């Protein structure tokens, strides 16, 4: 996979959590709006993923789906430039997930970093379910069913894309081999001599059965030392180990997105769970009130007390919204007590309201026309399903599941 390619396909989804806030806008949606101009984009509502942690209160998902889609559209995600759809409206995701589960080693799923991490964070929920263990594999199916070669993720999600690459490689290895591939690989192993052949078979087993990544690197080094193997044999044996052969499923790569720098009203990351958000459709008066009452440097008790912008949550917002001359004015005025905290907040209030105004105007149009929103999703889901069916057809064919 090279650099940017207009023919590349991007896949990204969001769990339906209801109305979105400025953290979602700066962290995800602005990026989606840019990506849809460069790539063939598929953006989906991950409603099945929402069930992995909220299966007991699934009733809230329906309203959340439509609220979220309206926010996408209002933020500038364009159904004319990208396919917008709902995961559960494309049942091929579920079938591919099932088929991939037949060949994915259990150890690969248990080692996904977020598996234990989420169980720790969400201790109040019972996450000892089959669905929760398998949700990274459902993510893989989401990506692989569209042949997406780029997945925009933050650093914390790279492991999921790596798992998807391994799953695709293993599937291609098992079901996509050239005619006589195995025989040719076995013949090449014999040319290595008994000791090296035994070592190679051990590495093969360690990687394919236990998911041991170190085994691949050791095998690469072992093959590089073989004097009596042709280059084609070395490549074949490396492919044999990694899962070479015909590429039925595309291995995606992570398209790293800049970490969202959007702080909440208290200086922590903006998040519903912290109660520190400004939603995209929040009433302007409420936005003003929230920003006016934001905490500031605790040392500035009186108007005449000098402050320190570096420990003030409002200063973090200036880092996102303000030009250099405004930031210079704030720093000078704060540290000398030349301006008060309300003075400092005023440019932020104006910038946030100016950013939200066009989003809220577009959201209002979609709120008043729910039929249009549903039509957009229906058309996007049909288009996505056409692509998914093609992939699944190839998968079934490769697995010998086409009986007619």
C-alpha cells in the first residue's frame, strides 16, 4: 500500500451514543469530511457494536441512531460523496463475522489490548460474553467485507487494524492458495535440510496456532540464511507462514488520525461520562452559560489577582479556537491581571457559537425532514450491501460453500 490513492477505500464507524458533541466533531467528523473528498468512503452506524456493552438497555439505541446520523449530515458528511449506512441493515457483516470466527485463533482475541482494558473500565457491566470477546472480529468483518484498505483510527485502535490484517492473511492462506501451493511449499521445506526444516515447522505452528508474532521474525531470519533455496522458494515459504496465496480479503492499513485535542469544560477530555460536553445542537444560551461558568485558574480568586493560563481549562480552548494575537492578548492580560476571566472567555464564546451556527442550521433542516434522513440511510445501506454481497460471494466460493 503506497501513499494517498483516490481509488483507496476507507471504512469507519461510530457507535450510536445519541447527540454528538464538539469532541466528536473535532476528533472524528472533521476528518471524515476531509476523507470523503479523497477516498471512496463507507461510514456506518455501529449498532451491533453498541450491543456488546449495552445489551441490557438496547431500547436507547434506536433514537441514538437517528440523532447521530443527523449530526453527521449537519457536520458536513455528504451522502453524495460517501456511503452512509447502518451496520445491522447489512447482514453480510454478521455472516462474514461467523465465517471468520471459524478460523481465528482464540488467543488472538484474548490478547487484543482493549479486551481486558474495557473489562476493567466497565466493571459495573457484565462483559463476560461471547459477543464482547468477539467484537474485534466483528470490527474485522466490518472492514474486510468492503475491501477497505485504509481505516482511520487513533493510536489506541491500531491493534484492531493489526488483528484484521492477521485475520485476512490467515483466511487468504487457508482458502486462497495457488493450485499445488502446499505441495510446492512442502518441497521447498525439504530443501532446507532436516534441522532447519524442523525449526521452520515449529515456527509455522507457533504463529498459526498460537499467534506468536516473534515466530514470523525468526522465520524471516531463518529463510534469509538458506543458501540452497531459490528466491521464489523463500517467498513461497514466507507466504506459507504468513498466509500467502490468492488475496480474497484485502489487508487494511491504519490511517492514523491526529488525537483529538478537544478539552471538556473542566479541562479533561470532552466526554459524556465526565459531564463536560457541549453538544452540536445545544441551545446557544446554554452554550454561553456553560462557557461563562467554566472553571479557571483557582489562584485567581479576585479580579486583581494575576493568573497562570497554563493551568486554566479556558486556555486549552484558546489553543483550538484563537489566533496567535488573541492568545498573546490573553496570556498578557491574565498574567498581569489586566483582563478578567469573563473577558478571556468572550472570544471563545463567540468562536464556539460561530462554529456551531451552520451545523445547527443544517441539523434543523434534517430534524424537520426525518423521511429524507431515512432515505439517505436506506440508499447508503443498499449500496453498501451490493459491495458486501460481492465480497461474501467470493468468500463462500473460496470456502467451498457454494453448492448450487
